[in-house]
C-alpha cells in the first residue's frame, strides 16, 4: 500500500477544544449538503451530456447508416406476452402469488405475524423491562477517548494513501512520549498545503472574530476547503473558497467552469501555498499554479483582491511578522517578491535565485531578513533593505548548499535563535546553527520517512526542540532534538534539562498495529525506537 505525507503543520497548545463535538446532522445541515450534492450531480450530468454530444457528432454518419438495422433488431428482440393460462404455469397460481396467507382466525403466519400485539415504547427510558441506561457508558468512553489536554499539541498531516486523500489530525503528548491519530478528514483531491486558522469561518451561533480551531487546505483542485478541527466526522467543509462556494449560483458557476483563464474571483488551478495573517485574522493568502496570489476575507469567504506578480506557478507565501500587510511570495519563475497588499499597483522589490523556488520564510528573530530554499538544494539569506534593481543583480548575505537534491522543506525555530532544520528529497534531515559568520551543520539524520516533505518545529516554548518530520513513506515522526548530543552541545544555553549522564535520543512515532506490521513486513520501528538507518554525519 503506497502512501505519503505531502505537508504538515502544528497547532499551538490551548486552541483545541478539550472535548471535540460529534457532527450534528440536523435539517439545516441536510439542506446545505443536499444543495452541494445536487450541484455536483448537475455538473457531472452536464459533463456527461457534453461528452455524449461530442461522441454523437463524431459518429453521426455511422449511426445514420445503422438506423434501420438497429430498429429491426430491437423489434425482433421484444419479449412476447406471457400466457398465465398456460398448463405449465397454472400449477404455480401466479395471479395470487403476492397475496398474504392467513390462518383460520385471520392471523398472519409470517415471521413477524404477531408484531401488532407487542408493546412499543418511543424511548427505552419508558420501557420497564430495560433497566440499563441507554448508551451512557459508551458515550462516556467516547468522550474520554476524544479528550485533548491543555498540554497536548495537535499535528496536522496531509496524507495520500493509494487513491484516497485525507487530513490526519494527530495528538502529540510530550510527557507521555505518545503520538496518535485523533481523527481524520476526507479530502476531494491530493492535498498540497495546510494552514491552521485561529478564527471561526462560517460557523453558526459563533461570533465571527472569536478564537477558534480551523484549518484551510489547498489541493490539486482550485478550491480551498476550510474545516472545523473541533468537530468530528464532518461530511462537508464549513466553507469553500473558490468557484464551488455558492451552490445557489449554479448557473453562473457552470458558465465559469468552462473558462480556465486566471481571474480576480477564484483560482483555476491547483493551490500550492496558504498563509494566514496572524494580525489581521480574517485574511488568508493563497498561491496557485495559475500564477496568481489571492487574498481572501474569511468573514465573507470571498476573494478580496487578486495579484499577478509572477510569470509562473507561485509555490510559497509568508506574511511579515511586523509589517503585517507585506507578503513574501516565491515562484517557479525563480523570483521572490515582497509586496504590500495595500498597494497592488506599486512596484514591489524582487529578488532572483538560480533555480525554482521551493519555500520562503521570514527570519522570526530579525524582520529585515528572509530565507529562500530552491530546487538545487540551496538556501539563500537576503536583507530586504538591499533590494536589487533587477532580479539578476541579487546579492544574498550568504548562501548554503544544504543538500545535493531539492530542498523540499525547511523551518526556522521561533524560540531558539539560529536553529534551522532542512529536509530534502535525498531523504535526510539536517540541523544547522546559524552564527554571524554563517550557518554550520550540527547533525544530519535519515529518519526513515523516505523523501522528506515536511520539517516543522513545534510552536510552543515548552516543546521548542520538537521537530515533526514526514515524507514519502507516509509516516510521521516527532524528533526531540534536545536529546541529540551535538544539538545539546551547540544550543546548551537553551536546554533546560541538562543531565550530566548520557541522554537517550527520543524519536516518537505512531505505533503500528500488529496485523498491519506483519502484512507490510515491518514492525521493527515501535514507538520511541530509533530507526536503524539513523546515522550521524
């Protein structure tokens, strides 16, 4: 069974509901889902009719030639009327085949013939013969299993398993060295980017600016789905950002769907990156393969503005931590743009790199600098105050050949200055100590996740050294980097637990079921066990 995790992100402590609620399928929700399903069905019927029309036009002459032949064959193939008076059929008495049989007193003799004489109670509470409360124990058990503690972190992983796409919601218990899947969310297409939201989106009976626990997901489809992480077993997202958002505008949508040209209202190609603005919480930026960047208002779930700064796919976005209206965007056109979203017509500074951009990040410890990773495995560190006259004249503060293959993911630790993690399709994760003279590698690991697609530091100070790593094997690991000897030496001033004795390295994964382990021929990597392929350079 092939599976992979394409991207991942953390949820800070304290935002998840202690007891997530089960999905409530009421009449309003039924009507909403019925409208969405009707829209999808009508679209499918329209596409089928178009395909049939094209096929009909293509084979019109051939069909004309065979018309008479088809008619004669269909006429000859008609079934003859059945004569129930036939001697062979009379003995079966087919005219009374469906009649109910009754005994002498008129009582039905079937399996449930005496059911009308049984007492019926609308609720088990009214039945004197039922003394055990209905489902109370089960409800308490379910509630306890779903509980999320204030010291727990959620970890969101976009996963593809065979042809099935879903978002796995993990709970990470640091003190218990435990990582498990809490619940998952089914997705319509391969997920490419995930962004956690701290604001409620299209949720009834909730203030629009209230603190919440939501997630936005971009996929190979042009629409962005927004889900409530505190509700289990949802059938449809709370909101859809894009052309599939309004079932009532069915006619308009069908006309728009035929056009694949980039526009100012919605994306028309895969969504490659999402970035939530933490200061203006109702704003979400999205980057797409349609070469545009769009700004969404989560209060209205509409596109507020569309920007076209690039000439190729836009693959990464990052909001500035201080100047909250400045957005950094990286593209396959090998340029990075830092633009003020309030001035779309202004000339934005632009930097160039040697190959396609993979990811962009602002320096969380100095807002004047930003990082760029590229397909060639190089990290560029730029000063935004030294904007070049043209991209080819870009001069980074330093560059680092971090990997020999594509640098698919990297992260800068927000709590530990100078601590950087990089992951690559060469299957290695490397930790770096960035000093004034430049970055120096601390340690390199193969964590047995395949090609690395996600490396994310935990967002809370209490778990600042925890690094989530996932990749092409579809497994998620949390590495406590503070238990690595080289990291303890390089960042000794930031480590609170300074044991003098030898410290065992911690790598927490999801414990596999015995049956699945036997089927896949694995089972050597239990929880808290370091993979054999972990080798230090």
